[in-house]
C-alpha cells in the first residue's frame, strides 16, 4: 500500500506545477547522451507526450553532432573544428542536413509517436521558421570563415503555433536558410534559445551531459543572472558550459521566464526539473 501512497504523493507534489504551466510553452534543447542511450530516448519521449497531455506545450530542438561525425567518418570525410564548431563545406552541409533532418529528426518524432504523443518533424527551412545568416568565427582577434555555419537572424513561429493549436509537438532540426536560399548548419542551443524568445516561452531547458552549473565544486540549484555573469568573468564557469550559460542569459534577456541547464543522463530529467520541488539541475533566473 505504501508504494501506492508514494505514487499519489508524487502526483500531489506535481499538481501546483501542472496548474502553473498549463497552456504555457516550454522549449527543450535535446542533445548529448539522452539522444544515444535507448532507455533515455524512451524516457524523453514519454516526458514530451505527458507534458502535452497535461496541457503544456513542449517544443523540441535537437542536436546531432555525434551522429553527423559518425556518418562523415563512414564515408571518409574528415571533420575539422574551430572553436567547437564544425567547419562545413558544401559536401559536408549535404550530409549534415541529411543526418539531422532525414534521420535524427525522424527517429525522435517516431519515438514520441510510439509512446502515444503526436509529433511532427520540422527544420528551420519549413514555413520560413528560421532565417539564417552566415557566422564567422573570431579566434584570438582573427576572423575565420568556417563555411556554411550560421546563426539565427529571425524566427517566424507561425508554423509552431499552428501545430500547437492542433495538439502536435514540434520537433525541430537546427538547419536554416538565408534570404538567398543558402542552407546553414546552426548550433542547436542557439536555435532553441531564439525559438524560446520568439514564442515567449515560460522555460528554456538545455539537456547536457553534466549535472548543471557548479560553483566551488557544488551544484548551484538557482543562479541569478548577474551572479552567472560574474562566475563567467571569474573563470568558475569554463569550457563548454560558457556558451550554454550565455544562451540561457540571452533567452532570459529576450523575455523567456526561466532557463534550466539539466543532466540529460538522468531518466525523466525534464519531468523531474519541472514537476518536483527540488528539481535536478540549475535554473537561471532574472
């Protein structure tokens, strides 16, 4: 009997959050180990389906760097990186689009549909969702041309809104085109942040392969914007966490309610962060 009471208590704990976020949009950047491990794939799909069924609108933006790298290796194309970004010529761009839009995106959509959700796969080129522009990499004061790597110039969220009205979950590959139709590969964190801003999302959630932001060796559960900026300046936030925190800060400055950096290696990480009092990662607030 106790286990059933514990289950009911868990539902009761989640009730205020379900009520608070009903009708609200949450943008989730899906990447890292959560996209590779089969159990984590299923738990993520279940999380998305459940959010939709309780009246919350999840929008998924996914990465796929390891899958792209693996495919390029199979066909004998050597990957080059500058500042963590893949140098992308036309041949590489064709593979990037094929893997992200044709393979990774459809697998995520299928996983959500298999557990009872209703997902639709998109890229930034669909419905003019993303207008891209070329990104140049600045390395030690030297500007480098890294090919067909872009950033987001503008977002047109009408397609996402239309799908939401019909109770579909949008799953978006981070590919966009500029005004001349040139296709660009865009960092998924950047895409997720800009889409969250355009949708005035309640939350932006970034799934990572670490617990969250740490200070003094301990996980920081809640991080104010000015404190986060100070931790970057002091060097406590380093490496790959810097662009994620900057992405979170940009989203908050753009009108997103809160941003969360959480450990995607934990099953049902998204639900644990949204629906429990303790949460599991770092929330960044204004």
